[in-house]
C-alpha cells in the first residue's frame, strides 16, 4: 500500500538546515521518502506560502488572488441589491 502526503509543515524556534536534515533522517528511519526539492527552512521574517496559505510575520492569510476575488464578488453582490 502507498500513501502520499502532499504537504507537511513543521514549526520550531530557530530551525536550521541541520534540523531539517534530522527530520528527513527520521522519516527515512521509518521507510518514508522526502523529496528534497520541496523541503526548506523559512526564516521568521520571510513571507512564505504553505499549502496555498500565505504566512507573513506569523499571520496566515489567503493569497492575494483570493482577496481580489472576494472584493469582486462583494461588488457584484452590491449591484444586485
């Protein structure tokens, strides 16, 4: 049986590339494979996208295109009333 996990996010204080490698090694010990192209460490102040959600300064937000679509829909709904 195969099970695929598409995205996984692990948070910790002061994460380093060494921590990332330790985590990858832990998965490998249990027969799991990690694709290194998709594995990375983000610094606290970096804006990043995790499973389609934008995380900036510790706050999760919808991507800009979602905000724009919401504004557009609100305008269209206003025209109906």
